[in-house]
C-alpha cells in the first residue's frame, strides 16, 4: 500500500502511480496523478477567468427592461367599467408565492383627450382593458379602497404605443394609481 499526496492510503492503482506498463515487470515510481489533474483543471479555470470578467463587465451595463424602446404617448383617461371577482382572481390567493389575497378584475376603457389618427389605435379604443398590478397580480379589496377605484370613476392615464424596440406593444400608464404598490401582499 502507498500513500497519495493528501495522505490517504490507497491500493496500487492509477491514482497512486503504480500500475503496469507495456513491458513486463516494469513499474513506475509512485506519483500522485490526482495532483497533476488538479493543477491542469486549475490552469483551465485561470485561463477562462479573463473571458468571464469581460462577460461580467458587459452584463453590468445598465439597460432598460425589454431593451431600448421608444413609445408614442397619447394622453387621456381611463374610465372604470366594471369590478368583478372571477374564478381566476379568487384563485390567486392559493398560488404558492403569489399575492396571498383574493383579487378583483378591474376593467377600464381608455378615452383620449384629443382625436388620434394612428390606425393602430383604432382597435384599442372600442374595447375594455384589464387593469392589473405591474407583475400581473389582480388588485385586492384594500388596494381598491386605498386608491378609491370604483365603477364609473375616471383616472388620468396615458396610452403608450411602441414605436421602436421589442418591449410591450401597448402600455397604459396611470398617473394617480401606483401599479407597483404591492402592500396587500405583505402581512
């Protein structure tokens, strides 16, 4: 039995360096092949560090969500059409890692301040849109109360229509309602 470089006893085999070669009866002196393999792997890691640092520096450059996008902005208002609880909005309370409360579907219609002559906006004018928080959660009863959201009420809102980039094609930006206010999900 021989001892390898880290002090553990091993049988005569590949790792200890004692294994037969092509000539009969010839044995090599004991060497620690594990050390050679470790040094080789370490050298490989060191060679790739420069590449990883360059990639990390590239990733640290600040960028906008979805890329650099530009929008056409149309001012107007959002009129609340209906507020209902559905099976989907109720189910969000049972989702692991979800909101933790039963939600409400809030539907609104965008009403522009002035005439818009962009043909892409036509289909958006006559239909109802679902209001959710920025992460897609439905709003809860305390959110409705905090922001005074009621059927028939109007809120200042702008319609943003994508001009360049790969972000969301249509964004409704509410001026007096914070869509990133997740206070209801906290205990």
